[in-house]
């Protein structure tokens, strides 16, 4: 079994190398025992060590002597509590997703790959101050029947059955955000119908299985 701390450090550094988040922004977690392991608060990912990864219980308890978790730990906690299928979470301040989120816009079905997030659009959670329970509640609303969403004036979040797939989904959300912005530059893009997206969503279940 992979060491979850090693895996978190690896993918946290990839937030920088893949340009999904700069320096210390964004955060990553993995469900672990009766809680989750998460990146620490305020530390540059290029300097991150395995010992820096913080354990937080599902009741929101952590040992401050062993480190302070990301200020966003509350929405990780709530996603793990509500979404039993969530085993890993990636939150990023990626450029294109953040640009769309700054307008409070969702990403409609301009492309069938929107279905990879679980629905016929990628919703944008309403803005609330980072690290608050209010933001957590807003994110959970946007994640209803979804595995990814944008966060207004903030960025994006994605979860999956493991960290590799959660990271891949975050990359896909960023790619779709880039494509959608470019489509809007030409004009109003054609949106696929609900009927068509339902077909795609059915096929996507097999697509995700690989």
C-alpha cells in the first residue's frame, strides 16, 4: 500500500509543476483511518516533507504540536463526511478555473467532457471567506451529484476514489475552463442538450473505469 504522506507530498509539488497552483496555494488531502491527512498551512510545496502532512479527525480535531493543517481543512472534513465515495481531494487556484469563478459562472455543457465531473455542468459555489463553514456549505451544494466544482472568486475543487484520479479531474476542470474561455471569445458557444448529456453521462461511467 502506498504511503499516503509520500503521495500527498508528490501531488502537492505537482500543483506547482503542472501550474495548477503557485507556491503554497491550494491544498490536497487523502482519507485516512478515522479522518484525513492534509497539506499544512502556509508552507511552500517545493519545501514540503512527509513529516509536514497533518492528520485531522472527522470530528475536526488535530494535534497542533504536530503541525497546523491547511486553513481550508473544514471543507475537506465536510466532503469526507457527506461524500462517502470521496477518498482524496484536490483544491487548486488554477488560472482558468479561477478566472471563470471570478464571474460566479458555472461551466455549461459546451463540451461533452464536462460530464467527467458527474453532471451536465460544472457548478460554481457561492463565495464565502476561505476556511469558513459557510464556504464549506456552499461547496457541498455545488457538489451535489458532482465530483468537482468551481468556487467563486477562489478556484476549483475535485475529489475521487484516489489521489491520482482526483488530480486528473482537477486537470480536466482546468482544461475545460481554458477551452470555455476561448469559446466565449468567439461568441456564445452551442450548449449540448440535456438528452445528449444524459447519454454522455451513461457512457462516462465506463470511460472513467478506463
